[in-house]
């Protein structure tokens, strides 16, 4: 009985051996698994993310300066329009890149509620990156003023001149600006929480 058992063990390869490989070759546990998912965003996504972050912070400061100043309002408004148009163009590229090249899944350490909140806030930010500049473009058009950006480039009007439409667009643009500020602040707080308190490496996906 022991002889037949020894013959069976000798004939059967070990689970870590393969018939088409030398006897001294073993398959590690990692080799037997499927390829791991991406753990970071692609380079273009990372560049667009940080570039847009800088522009959005600049836009928030511009908005605050436009409220508190009178003499330089025209200059600030021109810069505001230019930065807004840049955000719109970069957001369009960013959305296209995200659709063509999916990013990593939400962190494995996140609870279900945290994952839902992360995805919902990300989608809302993408919408605001597109809608907010378009609203600003439309409200300037509704005011009857020419839509000019840097170097005097004239943009076509999106809507006809209309005082009531201008008032509605201005109100929507203002409230969405507050929403963008709130979401941006919440995003920064979440990043700091993961980077400083949890130290789970979530920030490295965008570095």
C-alpha cells in the first residue's frame, strides 16, 4: 500500500508545478491570479486634474475679487471669462479621456456609502465643470454685451439679448458657483482625511 502511494505522489505534479516547465520552477501565488486592476489614473487624467484644480482655485479667488472691487472689475471680468473658457475646454477633454480610458475603481477600504458619495460628487463636479462656464457664456450673451476673452477674441452669442433670461441665468450661475465651492471644499477635506488621518494611499492614484 505504501509503495503504490509513493508511486502516485511521484507521478502527480505538485499544485505549484506545471508540466511544461522545469521541475524547479514554481508558480507564485501572485502569478496564479488575474492581472490586478489599475491603481492610478493615466497621465493625461492626472495632468488635467491638477491643471483644472489650479484654474478652479483661481476662479474662486477671481469671483471673490469681483464682488469686492469696482475699479478693476472690467479686467477681472475678462480674466474670469478666459479662465472659464479654459476650464470648459479642459473639462471636455477630461470627460472624453475618462470615457475612453476608465480610471481605477473606488478604494477597497471605502464603505458602500462612501463609494456612492465619491462617485456622486465626482459626477456632479464633471457636470458643473461643463455647465457653469456655459451658463456664464450664456448670461453674458443675454446681457447684450460682446463675449470677449483674452486678447480680445470675440465669441459668438449663445442666446439672444433678453433681460429676463439674463436675470435667470445670473441667478443660476451664482447658486451653482456656491455649489461648486461647497463640493470643492468637501473634496479637499476628504483628500486631507485620507492622506493625513487614514494614510491609505488614495491620493497616490492622482500623483
